[in-house]
């Protein structure tokens, strides 16, 4: 299946959103939403997810999809001190995605943080962040 960029939006913390057909490994659509940490509560993030899902439903109206939220910890770390602590930002992002997606009939599951981040410096240089990542993954299950 071909991948298609659905949306690329401006500045801030990055959340990578992948839509996959339930019970299959094939990736049907892949989108990227850039979210400012201060917007994690609702309005901009909700609008972006709604637009993304509107496009998905137009193409696959009869299918059930799981929305998987991939969180880029490198970018989140950069915003944590300016706004709130990292775990709060991650929780708010997950909850905002879940509320919005459910209103559009799509279930949200936080599967894991981006793999290359776990394989790079996070494991050795910042065990606290790795621990935090594990908590967030548990939180989304």
C-alpha cells in the first residue's frame, strides 16, 4: 500500500499519527501533525485531527481504523520547561487525540514512542526520559 502524507502543520511538538487498518500490519495512511505544547488541551489540535480524520473517512468510510499516536520525545523535551512537565504534556496530547478521534468514530491507541529515539541517545543519556516513555505507553493501553 502506498503511503500518503495527509497533513503537515506548523511549529512545536511533533506527534506522528499513523492510521492502520485494524488487525492488519499494512499501513494505509500516514500523517504528521505538528502541535504546540500549549495547544495540547484542545482547539488547534482538535481541528488538525478532525481535518485528518475527515480525509480518512472520505476514503475508507466503511472501514474501522485504529489511530496510533507516535510521540517524538526529542521535540517534546524542548517544550517541557517552557510550558508544563513532560508527562503532563504527553497525557494531554493523548487525551485530546482520544476525545477528538472518538467523536469521529476512530479508536485511539498509543502504541510506542518512535523507535529510533529509543535506539539512540535516550537510553544511555537520559534514562528518566526512557522511563517516562514506558509510562506513557502503558497509559495509552
